């Protein structure tokens, strides 16, 4: 990762690396994907209340790392590709890890965009960006491998450059894209390119897909050595799994609440504690 | 402390942000102190020096002593009823109210609690941690009036610590430093007048940022030092690796098909096992080739 890339990364919060996969590698991978098209699952719309991002549900192709050999090989090769390792060692530090994913987005024409999410404010310590004495650090980086072209204004990954350093909340219009203040930027990418972006530190999302060809973007969600967002960390987080039996056996619900393993992407399944005026500790309702 | 002891006051926030630690006085009753001490006495055979002698001083002559640090782990996993006093402290209202404010709701026990027990002449612990180099595992940040401390240790005092006794010591304000800490200071050769050893009584409780430079001075007190350390982290921060750390433990046997480099990025989060630095593969790359190095993880100075 040279000085120009570091400058761009620090300034904008994302980076497009051109031509990481050869034309032959792209074609080989796309041929595999074509054969597994019956496994595509269409989820709900990720546009929420946005008008600008409205569309149909987002199609995904799951389980690509576990495809039978040799079909899994191109995806395994992405995991610790030199282009990834050389940059993530700088971005996240040595010992970076795959936190969750890969998520393979295979949008069709008309697939909804995704509301902008993430921002420097409020501060999210597990994914935050920090620069000190020439060293950059960010807790979460998504590496998105492109298997199809994505042309200007045609949808796909979009972001708010420099928002990883924002100290003010993101306005609703930027979040929905309905009044984006001309801040939302959709980079042009070609098949074989790789997009790196700060996940949740930088405001990012997607604009609706407008091309006749599908969007094919594989998102590997990496984290620094000491951050957890989801994936297996979520699976092993319940106290009775995360700790030895003698440690948690017989604990009260309040005690168990602080014994869950680390991960951030919970949807209310982690009990939170509060203290009443009389000093009683209880689970927050 | 505010009128309601379970609401964090503005003065507390100011002090914690400025200094990196807080001490609350006379929080435990004598009965609670006695219960903890009795539970420890009943399990005294579990108090050991797991690191031997000299491991924690790192060659610092000023921190040397006659004996290595003695510890007892898994206090909350002791047979009942000995574990109960320590489980009560785990979510004590003073802890919950402060950690909700300083580390955020959903804070968690990362590792510990562990007893540190010292007798006169026991060695100290090299002064470690600092704002520089930046350590994301325990980083300190303040933004728009909100404090974000990823690692806070809560140390309950079961015996008195008088001025000059030794024990816990720190460099106030060092959680924000952006300059390297002089080696002489870490080794207590020349502390530049910056190292502070707080006086505490049995029943007091100390909160400190793990980012702040801290360690232990050799114990000179006539009585035993007994301090119980709970190592908390914010919801998504990791220091100790969990039980499910290897790629196989986290993903299943299909990962055996992967190369060593590919497996290296599938390890679980964390930096150490128990108090030992974790041994795991890390990757290097010049952008063309990837090489794997297996060894103790060395990340943040």
C-alpha cells in the first residue's frame, strides 16, 4: 500500500484497486456463479423508507466458501489474497481477521438500494477510524470483489467520502438519499476490481441497480484483531458456550448479562443492565 | 460522587477523562470485605505465582523483589458459597452505573476476576500501556461529551494500601499521550515525578483505563496486599481470546481444505490467552506473495 493509496484511504474512507483479478479469473468465477444461480435467495428491500433507493428485494448467493472443490477455490483465494493482506495489514493492523461474510450480492435490474449507514458520529469504537503518528487504524474493513462492471450512475456500492471523520450526525436526507446534498458517491468499478471501504466508520450503502447485467459483488467483512461484529463470534457468545460451566453455572440473569461474548451486531438479544435509584441492578426493559 | 451514587456526576467524568482512573471510597461494608477474605482463605491453595519470578519486572531493577506475583483466578467459578461474594461484585451497582457511562451499555467481562496477593518484598510489575502506540483493544476516546473506554479494570481493595506501600501505580493522563513513554519511566529508574501510587483502604474500589500507563510497585506494606481485578471491555472489544479461537472451532472441519494463510484470517478475536500473549499465525505480503509467520502475537507496542 503506497503513499498515494494511504492518502486516498485516510481522506475518503474507501479505495478502489484496479484489475486485481485477471479477465480469465473473472470469467472462471462467473461461470461457477452461473451454475449455482438456483441457490440465490432474495431478501427484503434494504431501502427502508427511502424513495430514492426504493426497489425490489436484494438477491444473495450464500455459502460460496463451502462450495465443493474446485468451485470454492476462487473464493478461497480471495480470503488471503496478496492485494488484501498487503492493505489490511496497514488498514487494520497485523492479525486482522474475517469477522463475517462473505456476502455475495447479485442484484438484478430494479433491486433496491441500501440506506446509508455508519458515520464518524456517534463514535463506534469497534469500527472507528483513528490516525496517530503516521499509523492508520480502523476496526472494520469490507473488501468487495467485483465480478461485473458497475458504470456511473448505474447503482451498487455508494458512500459519503470522508464521513469516517464526521463529528456531526448524518442528516436524514443523506441517509435515505432523498436529500443527499450531493454527498453520496458511487464509484465506477470494473470486473476484477476490488473496493476497500471502512465498514460503519464511513457512511455507505447502495443505490438501486439499473443495469441489465446483474451486480456481482462479494463482500468479505474483515475486522481488526480486537473487534467483533458478528459471524462465529455471535454464535459462540451465549455465556454457557463462551465460558466454562463452573464460571457461569447458577449466575443470576444480571450476572449473566455481562458474560456474553463480544460482538456488536445484536438485535436486542444481549441483555443490557441499568441501576435504579435505590441501587438495584436489573435487566433493562 | 453525585447525590445519587448511581448517577455519574460531571465531576467524575472530568476526573476520569483527565486522569484515566477513579477511586470510590468505602464502598464495601466490613461484612462484604470479610466474606471475600474468608472465601480466599478457604481456597488459599489456589493462590499461585503462575509467571514465576522476574517475568513481570522485565529486567527493571527498581521493581525486583523476593517473590513473583501471586494470583488466584476463576474466583467467580469457585464452589458455592465461596464464589458468591465475587459474583456480587461482578455487577455491583457502582460498577454497572460507571461502565454503562464509560464503556457503554452491553459492556462485558473480558477476563478475570483475579486476586493479586502480595506480602512484604514481592516484586512489582513493569509499567505498561499508554496512549502511544495506539492500542485499539483498549483505546480511550471522547467525542461530543461522551466517553468511550474500551477496556476498564475495576480493582476492589480487600486490604489497606498506605502511602509508600507499593502496589498499583499509574501515570495519570497517559491514556491520552501521543508520545512514546520513556523506558526509564516504565522501569522506575527515573519516574520524572509522574508515577502516582494511590492510598486506598479496604472497601475502596479503583476504576482505571487499561490504556493508561500502569503497573505495580514492589510491595513494602507490613500486611498483605489483596486486590481483586475485574477486566471489563466494551461490547465488541476483545482482549482475551475465548474458548472458540481456532478456525476449526469457529467454522468446522471444512476449513482444513484451506491453505495456512487462508486459515490465518479465520482465527477468533483477541490478543492473549489467560495473561499470556496468544500464539497464532500472522500474514505478511508485498502485494504479490503472502507469507505466514507463526509465533507470539506482537501488535501494539
